[in-house]
C-alpha cells in the first residue's frame, strides 16, 4: 500500500469513526433529555457537551485561544489572566478508541485512549483550529508519556508542549518550593505563548476572585448533592462541561440551575463514589448506580467534584504571594491518587463515613488506571477495618459488562440496607 | 394457596423451584435459550400441572439472575447475590458464612452474617476463566462429557500444573498436552486445581471464614473433583448441599420475606 492509499484509508476511517462518534454522543444526549427530571435550565450543559470539544468550537464560544490541559494541577487562574481558555482533555467515547488503540498497549487507561482517538477527529477537523499549546503536569504514567503516545498514534499536532514537573511528595517543604518554581515556569511559558510580557498583579487577583466566585456557586451545587437533592447524573453533566465555556457564563448557568434541585430521590442508600474519572458520553456507571437505587451524595472524581480545586485565598497580594497561593492550592490541595504521601485523600473519603454522611463507598476503576487501582487496596482495607462497606468495580468503555455491574451494585445496595 | 415460585434465569440454565412453607416441593431446570420468558413460563405451567395446582395456588413469582427483568410475570425481582445468601442461609440452617458460587459465566464469593444477609462479596471481572462456561469449553476440547469430570479427576494421582484458566488459551495448552500423550484424567485434575486456585485468590484472606462453614454451589459444584481440589487449595472443608443449582432460585422466594 503506498502512502497515498494509506492516507486515503485513514481519511475514510476517520470519517466513519466521526459519524459513529456523533451517534454515540447523540444517544447519550437523547437519554439525558428524555429523563423525567430534565429541565430547560440543564439544556445549556448538555448542549455544551453535545457540541463537541474541538478547539475551534471552544475558541469560538469563549473568544479565547484554547490551551489543552492534561491534568488539573495547573492553575486555571493563570491561563485566564493571559486571556486563554484552559481545556482539560478527557475522552469519553468508546468508538474514538478505534483510532488510537492499534498503536497503544492493550491494557491502558481507556479515558486517555479515547482522548487520543478524539484528537484525530479534532485534527481531521472541522475548522482546522488547533490547541494553541499543551500543558501536562506529570501525574500518572499515562499522562507523563502522553506526548510520546500522541506521536505514536499519529496525532500530527505540533504545538508548544509544556511539562509541569509535579513533585509527588506533597508535604515536604522542598516539594512545595519546587512546585512554585514550576508555576513560575508555566507563567513564563504562557507569557511567551501569548506575547504578553507582563501581567498586572491586579489582573491576576481579579482572575482569582472570578474563580472564587465560581467556586462559591459550585460549592452550593455540591451542598445540594450532599443533601441528596442534586442527582449525580446532572451533577456530572454540569461538571463535565466546566471547561467548555467561559467560566463566568458556566457559573451563571449553574446558578440558574440550582433552584431545580429541590426533590430528594426516593431511593437510597447514600454512597460515596471514588476512583477514576467518568466523562460524557460514557455515563454508563452513573445510570447503573441510579438503576441499582444507590444515591451518590459525595464523590472525588476529577471529572466531577474535583474538576477545580476550590477557591484560592491570599493575604499577601504581591505577585509572588498570589503565585505562591495558587501553587499551594493546586498542589497541596490536590487529592489526585498520583501523590505518594496521600493520607489526606484517604481521610477525605473516610471522614464523612464517621459522620454517617454515606453508608458505603463505590470505587470505580477504569481498567489500566493504575493509581486508582492500587489506591483501592489501601482504601478497602482501611474502610473494612473500620466496619464500613466498600465495593470496587473495574470496567472500561464497553457496555457488555453493564449487567454484571448492575448485579453487583444491586447486591451492594442490599448489603447496605440490611 | 401458599405456594411461591422462584425463578433463576441464569446465563446457561433457567432454574425453578416451587416452595411451600420454606420447603422445596418441586424443582427443574432447562438450558437457557432465546425466549427466556417463554421457557420460564413453561416451567411454571409444568409445576402447576404436575403438582395438581391451579394458578390461584401461587401467591408469588420472584425472578432472579441475569434474565430477571425479562420476566414480566414476576411480581418481584431480586439480585442473585442476595438470593444466594438467603437460600444458603436457610438450607444450611444458619451455619453458612461463606458461599462460593460458580455460575455459567461468573464466580462469586459471598460472605454472609448470622442473619443470612450479605456482609461482603466479590465477583470475577470480565473474564469467564473458571466459570461453568470454561468447563463446557474444556469438555468440548477433551471430547469428554462434563458429568464424568469429577470421577475422572479422582482417578488421577497427581494434578498436572496448568497455566491457564482462560477459555481461549486453555484450548491450545490442552491440545498440546493431549498431543504429548498426557492422560485426560491428569489434565482434568490439573484444571480443577487451576480453577480452585483462582477461587482461592478471589476468596482472599479477608473472606476465609473463621467461624461457620464454607459452601460451594452452582452447577459445577456437583463436580467432586473440583470440590476435592478446592478443599486441597483452601485447606478447609467445603460443603455442598443436595441440588446446589437451585439454591439461588430458592433464596429468591425467601427474599420477599
């Protein structure tokens, strides 16, 4: 086969996958919009997700150039002050994996495999707009190697690629100093990328205030979930769409949606959902949790409650003080399992159980997502020693295991209510 | 009046029990095939007819198993893990604390408390290794009826060390062993130990019952060779009730209580 034929074949494959990709998303959108608790105020979030995640769409919507972000440790406020739209790369489609899977290890995080496939679709593209740059905090092994995998998968995008070296020990002074250096390097990178030589201290403070305000609205939504009023499906549709629009518009839409959540689900018991991220349109696990009658009132998924790490407050309003506050919040405040000294994360899950805020933990592991898989062993042991219930469910993006997952969830529910 | 029906619509067989006063009065199974509800209703009609009952005598139909939601005639549905726990608790007269259930396409390990409620459980992931489907496949490869596996296994002195319980890879391994002239008995014994080790790993230390008994149920539990291998690997006695395929269907009828 000559190069021309290969390119032709790849082009046809991408077109075919793109059509199926659209179908997969449309099916989930139809499912969401046909739910009895769907309301017009939620349409904004569903439509954001349905419209796709290619940089051109996001750039047109936000009026900002888009920087792809591989993990959540890079301060969003910093992107904002440089007039950029950070966009966390998640992959949620099963079918997109077909474009990347042949080049990748058989057992690999399906979320990133899907994301790599979706990048092909973006590039095959629609308006030809590319991410202005890539920023990758070195978290899990898959993210550390993402640039190599992009090349292996033939994602021929060559924008500036900036790595943030993430210290995996959070509580050491040296680590925090090291991370602050990385934040300064990110600032330099963004400065060179945009040509903005100097940012005003006041602009950075304003940007931080904007995210504080957003956090305030978001925390009210979290409270509604804690009380059982905001169903997880809608909570996650809202959080999944966080990076798809300007943060102020998103925040305003959340505020508008808050009054919708007034009805507590009839079923229970209450559970904590921990583990690997869940992203649109692969909301399989959320639908199964509902079907099994489990009410998720808390979670620690980075595509959900941890989508951004909370408000950053600061007494020292010098530029250094602001950057230091951002560095601390995004490093020490981060509850990603990739850190080595991570008791805070485990305690964050266990502590609410002592207050009867939930009756059990459902731990979701995407096959190949090693940090969560490994961490589940510690968590299971700690929870069971304390007499709390725990179930781990390993899955991927296929639907063939839905029945067996449902069986487990139903039995788990029985064990919680008895 | 006073009869209850429990239907367990599994991946390889549909099992039905007719129960009165917590006693099984009639039981039967048929292989799973397309049209599960019709097959199950045939069983119901058979029970009613053979026992000289009318439909009015049936107070409740409860369905469990993977096909439970296909049973529109069922007044109640219950998950098979809870049904298994209820059933074995009553049939073992409260002595059971751990259940090892081998189904058509899954392995389950269930810890139950003194009231017959689920304390904890584990299941195999998306892999049919060591399940009923695995045994069926091996029987085909060995061209040997599955019902004779137990007897053949007990005839072998030493089990052969087998590497795979994967349905796909076991085939090439077994074919290779047969080509080398290894007797079927040793291969079968090796398979039983291989599956028993898999179950032991699933069971883990946390599941090993410190008090109460361990019971094996599901279709393959009638295989005495597997039972022997399991006891050997676990270093514990493993009990099997009469008619172990009907425990889940029986438990389903109790779950409503």
